[in-house]
């Protein structure tokens, strides 16, 4: 189910009459007049709601002699909401692009020729800066505190603050005086 | 014809439809509630037509109301048939609601005349 289909389905379901129609169809397939009598709504009102339900994919219709029969579309309701949320969003790539552009802007503002000019006061920006510095560390390798200090000092003299912040932001871990990139 | 009785009728119907609009909205039947808003407006339209008809004639609105009101509501009938022919269920509901109000108003007007 695409994001647009999910939105259309959720909007469609946000109506008591349509929920009542679906509940009736859960019991058995029905035609307009039968639903109309059962729910005490005019046939025109039932047709209107059924059209919306069919368009949203919640209900299927078929010709049965003189009547059009309506039935629940089980496939749609067997999908869990979590599965819908896990679907890759059409917006995702655009969001990623925007995030990357923001990241680049922060790095350009705080780094000059590979040196960190100052530690950002905003946490969001500092995190980007710390992640940039962390690129100098190899993953899975243990570093002594002196090695860590030397690597950070290549970026900025305040290696103590940066080292501490990298630990608190869980970019580095410290265990038995050894540091490791997460 | 007693204009006040006609006005009271229109106000009563407006209040009744408004309460139905509110009830449907509270029950989460938004689409049906919105359709009734079209019906609600018809009472105001008829009141304006009636006032205009009364202003034209010294001895009450007479046939002027029926003629003008019919001119306004006739296209709704045509619109309903067109909507039915094209399977436009939403339009069908709106036109039916408007025509229902028009029918009530015409009946009351005939009764009072």
C-alpha cells in the first residue's frame, strides 16, 4: 500500500456511517437496498458511502443477477498499520536530501580547512560536528586516551570537551581506559 | 397569508436541520453533516425570495414567491437528474437535500396561502 493509498483509506474510514457499512459487510455481502434498510440510511446515502469505500479499496463490488453486491476487501484490512508505516515514504529521499544539505551547511560554517573553528552551542549542530570528527576514527578499533586526544587535536585544541561530548553523545565508548567508535 | 407564521416555520426548520448537522458531525458522520448544510441554506434563500416578493406587492407575496422560488429550484431538479445519470453520488445527495427543503417550503406556503 502506497502512502497516498493509506491516507485515502484512513480518511475514508473516519466516518461512522462508513464504519457501520463495513461492520455489516463483515457479516455478509450485501447490496445497496439491504444496507439501506439495515442502517436506516437512504439508498443514495449508502451509494455515496459505498463509492468512497470502493475508491479507497476497502470494499469490492460484483454483479449478482440484478444487484450489485458489495463485500469487504480483506486484503486491505489484513495489512497492519505498522506495515503501512514501515513502507518507504515517497518523501523520504527528499527529506534525506534536505538533511544532507543542512549537514553540509553546518560543516561549512564550523570547519575551515579541516579545522573546527568553534564548538557549536546548539546540540543538533554539535552532533553534526562530532560525527564529522568521528570519521577520523576507525570502526572496531580500540584507541588509548592519548590517541583519541591527538586525533581530536587535529581538529580543535579543546580535545577534552570534544572527547567528553563524543562519549555523552554515544559516538565513542570508553571501557577500561580504551575508546572505541560506535 | 400571515408572514410571521411562514417566518416561524422557516426558523423552526433551520433550527431542526442545524441540530441534525451538529448531531451528525458529533457522531463522526462528517460527509452527511456537510450535505445537510446545503439544505440549511435553502431556508435562507426562500426567506430572501419571500421578502423580495412581499416588497414587490402590496397585498402579500402572492404568486411572485412561487414563481421566483420555482425558477431557483428548477435547475436543482435538472442537476439531480444529471448527477444520477453520471453516477455522481455526492451531487445526488446534495441536490436531494436541497429539493427536500424546497418541497417542504412549497407545501407550507401552499398551506398558508
